[in-house]
């Protein structure tokens, strides 16, 4: 399995865990809005700063091997 796939799975687990905890502790009101904004911010920056460079690294490794 590629490194980028593992990273995306990890990010998905973090998001699902956060959603589970929001439901478990019955987060409502403004806290729910703030938590949702933080959740999507995490997902965006995780993809942009961690997963995308890993994909580029995989592509460069494949280019050097060919």
C-alpha cells in the first residue's frame, strides 16, 4: 500500500474519531460549529501539507526507478 494511501486512511480515522466523540459527548450549539470548522480545517491542511507532498515524493521515486 502506498504511503499516501496510508496517510489518507490515518486522516480518515482521525475525522471519524472526532465525529464519534462529537456524538458521544452530545456536542451542540456554537461548540459544534467550531468543532466542525476545525475538523474541515484539519482535513484541508492534512491533505495539502502532508498527503500532497507524499504523492509528489512517490511520483519522483517512480520516475527515478524507471
